[in-house]
């Protein structure tokens, strides 16, 4: 696929996160001039494999490995300064020295403070007493977005000088929790070190677009975790759908010319919440092992299941996907029959559900209708012409009415092809 000049391409996860967006963004970034994160924070974890070396990022966009492109952290992101500092150090030790000329962190991004992390853990503990906890990553993501909605949390611009930050804390004294002298000193030192990266990224992005740059927006998590359109309340706390991504950077929505939805050939979910496609038992364990489905960030084992076309069709509409990228089909190689969820039935009535579940009780009564297709032996580069595999892809395309544009056949950057 060719990235268009003077336009943006959006890469979105359209399951529950961990679809393999990082790899696709890395592949596309070869052509990009600017790659930006637009929402979420270090709840994300992107894995890229290059020549046998594993590179994991949390806050930095997956464009870091392509020296030709600038990278940005947009206004819609929540930034933990300690995490950003450590990540820059880590990728530097792997040979990627990210200079302030290359990385731009928007002044308007919200700052994660120790207070927000504590609150995240505290709220999860409370929830686990009365109801199910959400199973957050514990990084303070939700409380930081809430703090923004409350208009009490500082933004990156406010930590660019100690005077600003002290004034901010004095106006919102409860945010000082967890910032004892030693931590505060380290925080200010970190903020000082990050200062050269703090910029008006929205203006930079718009200027670059006007000059004909090719921009990539990298979504984090997956649309099923969108705070409005996902399985609320078991979701993350930001909007992830395509309609909100332009706003996470500050570019006009009409500058986005392509919206690529990334899916795995099966599905996974971390944390709690509705997951009709979930599989259990030995087969699930085997699939988890084959796909190495353990959290990039938290190491938690992911729940695994079949591909859910009901959810995918719903999300294709909401996001206006222009193409699908299908990842990890190689993981299913050798499995005789592959399941696909093609409808939701209501357990109580045994009738097919009309519309998408909106309440918790509707979710509890979802019974997935599974269709099985023939499996394939192997999906290596160039061998895509496997009949069973093609039939699988055609079924997805037909059901969701979106063409597939990229097929990944392995973890390495080189393993995959454009259709
Ligand atoms: P939070 O984003 O830390 O508040 O977590 C809320 C929910 O989103 C939990 O179920 C997390 O497991 C899930 N989540 C957050 N970020 C990711 C991600 O990058 N991949 C997969 N799941 C995620
Ligand atoms: Mg991930």
C-alpha cells in the first residue's frame, strides 16, 4: 500500500487490543514522514521484531525504528513522564537514539501523576469488593482522563517549568499525594530532561500535512475497549474509534484518507468483561501458547477465542474501515477446523439477537453461534494461495464488507504481504 502525500492513514485495532498494530505501523512507517499516537498511554504495549530482536514500546509510537520519520505523542494521550524517560533510555540502549528533533510531545497531553496510579489501584480494589473489577493495567490511565474531565490534572505544558508545576499543585493540593520530596525532585528532574521534546505537535502535524507529508496515526487498544462503543464499563477510558482519532492529534478529520482495521485471525482479551467468543480448556491453553498470548506490558495471560464477526461488522461500520489487516493466521496453521462467530443468540429465547448488546444483562445472555471452516496447513510468505486460507479471508470480507489489504504471516517485519 502506498501512503498518500498530504494525508493521514489511521491504523486501528478492531478487537480488544493486541491485534498486532505495532507491526503494521512499523511496516507502513517505512514510507511515513510522521507517526503519532493519539490516545491512551502506557497501558499499550507494542511489539516489533526486527532481525530476531524484540523491541517493545509503550508510549513511543511504533515509528521509532524508522529513522526517516518524525514521531509524535498527541494531545489525546496521557503521559507518565517516568515511563517516557525510561523508554527513551531503553530504546537508546537498543540502538535507537530518539532526539528532540525527531520526537514531539504535545503540550496538551495530560500528565499521569503518582496520585492517578494510586487511585487506579484503589478503585480496582473497591470494585473487586462490590462487583467485578475492570482489570485495568494499573497505570493510572482512567483516573488521569477523569482528572482532565474534572479540569484538575496538569498537562505537559504545566510541567515544563518547576514554577508552573508548583503553582498547579498548589491550586490542586490533593494531586501532591505520592509526590514526597524525593519523588518530586525526581519528577522535576525528569520533566526538565523531557522539556526539549515538548512542543505544539498539532501545529507541527498540520504544517507537515500542508507540506505534503505522509502521516500515520497509531491507535492503541482496540475498538471493543472504546469508552463509548465498547463493552462498557469493561473498557479503557478513552475513545478509540476512528471518529475521535483526528481529535487526539488536532488535525481535521477529512485529512484521514485511509482507515485500516487490524485483527487477528482469532481473538484475545485481557482484563474482565464480555467476551462471547472465548474458548476454554486444553485447546485454549494450546492456542495461547502458540500465539504467545501473554500481556506485553503486564505479562497477564490473555483469554483467547475465535474470531467474532458480529463484533467486527459492528466496528467496521462505526469506524468506516477502508481495509483490513489480518494478523497471526500462521498461529492457526495445522488446526483442522477453525471457528468463526457469525451471530449472537439470546440464551433465554434461543432467538438471534437483533442489534448490538447494550446492557450488562444483554451481554450475559449472549450465546455465540459458531461456524467452522476448514483449516490450513501453512501460511508462509508467497504460499498465500492456500485454498482454505483464501476461503477464510473471503468469508470475513464478505461478512463485514471490507476488503483485506494486508496479510501477516509471521512476527518479523518482513513476513507479510499487501493484497
Ligand atoms: P486501562 O486502560 O488500564 O484502564 O484498562 C482497562 C481495560 O483495557 C482492561 O481490560 C485492560 O486489560 C484493557 N487494556 C488497556 N490497554 C490495553 C492494551 O493495550 N491491550 C489490551 N488491552 C488493554
Ligand atoms: Mg498490546
